[in-house]
């Protein structure tokens, strides 16, 4: 298990390192004293688990979580001296939290949870997305994330980069300009989670990002064809036609 320690206090990093070095299946691949160093090392070293302090100057732990874009997403374990921050992070989706000073018994319990989670890249990705949701905005509107699967890997996708969600029997495809991904949830659940974020139901089998609609063509008096920015076409159901026209101001 490849571990990264992130804390602005050298003594705190030293204490945690010494405890981790006693665990046979843990390899410490680096330390970071601030958020930017953490992001650089996550991208470069691809750790399996990041022990992340929340209270750091310039870029705190939640700032780090907001900016996670790596294809190889680590499990996040919050390490903090402040109980209220730990509970907030844990409820949001962090796999665990450790209160300083970290003891060996509590650390072993946390590592066991990490091992269990590492068996599912889907659960790791979903954990990170929940943390990003509670992290909230930083200097502007927050971009929502959606978990998508391609092959055996799971990715965090920005909703602004998603053109549409398309149901095909039991499967739901996430359509982007460059790639299609499998969604991890039904279309109805996805629509509820997206809320008022620019996606509209145009058919029982499709949600489209209205910012990516490039053309709306009439097929009949009650049937319309939407063309998206990638050229893909979607038929608007009769039931949704008036609503979609109103949304697009057409």
C-alpha cells in the first residue's frame, strides 16, 4: 500500500511516518508540507492512500480534495487535531479520520478500512466525489462531478464536459466529446442529483446538457430533433417537446 503523508507540521509528519513504518505492507512514497505539494505528489507518485491534514495555510485539505483530477484516485484519510473537521469529513465520505496524536491501534483500524476500500475503484471514486461535494466552492461556483466507468477504471467527470446521459436498457452511457463512459447509477437518480445544473430530460431515455445543444430541427408538429456539439442527435419525445422548446427559448 503506497502512502502519502500531507501535513504542514514536520513533527506531525514524523510521528505518523514512524507509526506507518511499523506496518509491513505500507510503503511511504512521500511527504508534503502544503496542498500544492500534495497535488503534485498525488499526480506523480499515484499513492493508494493519502493521510491528509485539513488545517493547512494557503491551500487546506479540502482545497486539495476540490482539485483532485487524477485518473488514479487515492483513498483519503483525514488527519486533524480538530474533532469537528474530522466528523464533517467522515460524514462527507472520507474513508476514515484520525485525531492527532495518532496512535498505533487506531491507525491499524484505519488501514484495515483502506485495504477494504482499495478492492473497489468505484467506491474510491464515489468517496472522493462525496468529499468534493462537502468541500464546496472555492473562489467561485463549484463544478459538480459524476463518476464514470471506462473498462475497469473509474473517472471523475466534470458535468460541464458531459454532453448527455443516454439510457440503453439497463445501462446508462455518459456522453462526452472524446469518450463514452458507463454511469454507476440509473438515469432517474442521476437527474435528481444533478438538480438545476443545466441538464434537461428530453426523453425517458435521455438527459442532455442544454449548453451543448447546437440545433433543434422539427420532424413534425410535435416531434423535434436535437443536435449536440459533437454532432450526435437525440429525438425529443412528444411529452417533453413544449418544455424543451421553452428551456431553449425556441
